[in-house]
C-alpha cells in the first residue's frame, strides 16, 4: 500500500473509532473495539492487540489474530522495551531485535505503541505484528498513536 493510501486509511479508521468510542467506556472494551476494527483493515497486520500492564507483568488481551503469549517475560522483548523507553518502537526484523520473544514464528516485524492513562502512566502497549519484514514505518506509527489518542478520550480505568 502506498504512503498516501495508508495515511488515508488510518485517518478513516481513526474517524470510525472516534464515532464508535464517543461515549465514556471501559478501557478493555475500548481496546477490544480498536483491535477488532484495525486488524482486518490493514493487510500487513498479522496480530493486533494489547498487552496490559498488571503490576509488573504484561498480560495479553484484547487482541485479534493467532494465539498470543499470555504473559510476557519481565526482562526482554519489544513490548518491555517500549515500556522501558516510554516511546513507540518499530522493529523491521524481529530476529534482529535483542531479546525478542517469539510468540509465533510467523511474525517477522513489529510495532509497539505505549498506552498512557490520564495521569501519564503507561498502562498497556498496542502491539502489532506482521508476517512480512519491514512492514511498519512512520505512517503506521503516527496512525496508531492517533488511534491510541482516540481510545484515551473518554475512558476510565478498568477494574
């Protein structure tokens, strides 16, 4: 997909999610809606979902795609690096990322976006994998960061 088309698709998805998530709602429900809308609309997405920070553990869900690692190792992986760095991470080749956690051998590249609460604390990450190398770029990063912003508007903490 060319850059202009990808930007437009992210814009349409964000607009759709703004409409779907207009009302104040549960964070987990909002995450489920985002994963369900995003996953089938981006052809380079193989796995789309969230890892929620529960204490010091990253717990899977909600997500779309093949079965995921239910809890990620506390000391390695792209999602943990995103938490530690407090920034989005694009990994062109997961095999080249030190400490990558292989939940599915078909995953070849990955992008992870931090999810913050209203107090500025990271509460989760949006993790997207592709079965293609070099599948993600700055357009994906900007589009996904906007979608996380849409999710955060009008949320309250899930219990």
